């Protein structure tokens, strides 16, 4: 079956890189984007060699409000349509809200929320017109409760979950599928970038990025609006749905304090 072309954001590392590997093996041609151009170049060459698919790397900073439109224009000029958008780029930051770099907090919203929304808005009309393809938005188990000491990150992921769920329903019956992938702790560069350092607590039960991507893709293919990869994450989310919100936010506070990342 002809798979078409997938655009993967945040493809230079972690879950995005795992999606790139998986989708190339599944026969998708790929457009990969992130800021680190050299990583994109090396990955693109390796995927083409291993899987015989067409892969292009387009470096872009999605914290720049003009980034998504620029990316879209570049694709448009090349006559490139997108069948699957994996809206994966994102990052977090741990610490007391007022002590964190406020510019970086705003950039977190720019990347995790604004760029993801803008890219969906730019790609959906073409998908709907062709009545095929869709979007995988990467949220997190963090989407299901408030997150003291990662306040903006958790809030950004709550947005992604709500937005994706609504889009998924709007697209039902159109041939376009929108899924929200909600990973729990996954072995990537995320924790280092977020400022956790080398914290053993977070390594407990970490999932492999390749497994997260596989479950996300399979969930999207089977038309699921929300995909929770792994039993542990399903249990955690079930817990946060049945427990009162004051309990879950205090539990997150306790875990963050225990982790040693917050002083
Ligand atoms: N790891 C986890 O435990 C976990 C759990 C739940 C959800 N998630 C979510 O999974 C997604 C992928 O994260 P990951 O775990 O794979 O982390 P990662 O290894 O740090 O990868 C993050 C990716 O996002 C890209 N990115 C960051 N800022 C960007 C910007 N301004 N413009 C363009 N690209 C940018 C990075 O590329 P460049 O640095 O090259 O730009 C990188 O490719 C994120 O949305 C994250 O919130 C992760």
C-alpha cells in the first residue's frame, strides 16, 4: 500500500527520531524537522540507505512564530503534500514557576502549543480535501493532571490533549484520523533538557522511544483518539481520572520534591 509522505517535527532526537525510523521502515517518504541540521542530515541519509525512501531534512525553529508558516511555504513551493503529520517537537522545564527563565517558558508554549496548533491548521485542509491521512499529536501522561514544579509544561500538554480530542471528533467520518499520543517517562534527551540532571527516580520504568512510536502509530492506524502507550501509563492515567484533583496535584508535588530536581 502506498503510504505517502510524513512530516515529523522534533525528529533530531528521542521519540521523533524513533517515529522517523518506524515510518521509513513502514514505507513513508519523510520530511524531518528540528533545529539541529547536522543530526537531520545524518538521519536522512541513513534512512534513505536502509529503507529506500525519500527523506529530506528541513531545519526550523518552532519557537519562532513564523517557523510553521515558513516550513509550510517551503513544502508548498516544492509541491510537497503531507499525508501524516507527527506533531512531536516539545520540551519541558522543572523548577518553581517564578524562578524559571520566563523567556524559555514562553518558548515552551510557542513550541508545545502554538507551533503544534499552527501546523495542524496548515496541514488539515489538504488532508481533508484528499480524504486521507491524519495527525499524531504528542502530548504526555502529564496532560491528565496539574504539575507543580512543571506548571507550564503540564498545562501545555493538557492543551494538546483537549485540542487533539476535539479535532479527532471533528474529523470523524472525513477519512482523516487525529490521535493524541500520551507517553509516560521515555528514555530520550527530555529529562536532561528539562533540567532534571541524572535522576534515578525517573529512570524507573522508562519506556523505550521505539516502543512508544510503534504503539502511537498502531493506535493512530486503528483510529484511536487517545493512545496511552504501556500498561503502567494506562494505570497512572486511570488513577489520575478517578482520584480527586487535590490528591493528584499533591502527589505530583511530592514526586517532584522527592526527585531532588526542586530545592
Ligand atoms: N521523554 C519523555 O519522558 C516524554 C514523556 C511524555 C511526552 N514527551 C513528549 O515527547 C515529545 C518528544 O520529546 P522527547 O522525549 O523525544 O525529547 P527529546 O529527545 O529532547 O526531543 C525533543 C525534540 O524536539 C525538538 N525541539 C525542541 N525545541 C524545538 C524548537 N524550538 N524547534 C524545533 N524543534 C524543537 C528537538 O530538536 P532540536 O533540539 O534539534 O531542535 C528534539 O528533536 C515532546 O513533545 C515531549 O513533551 C516526552
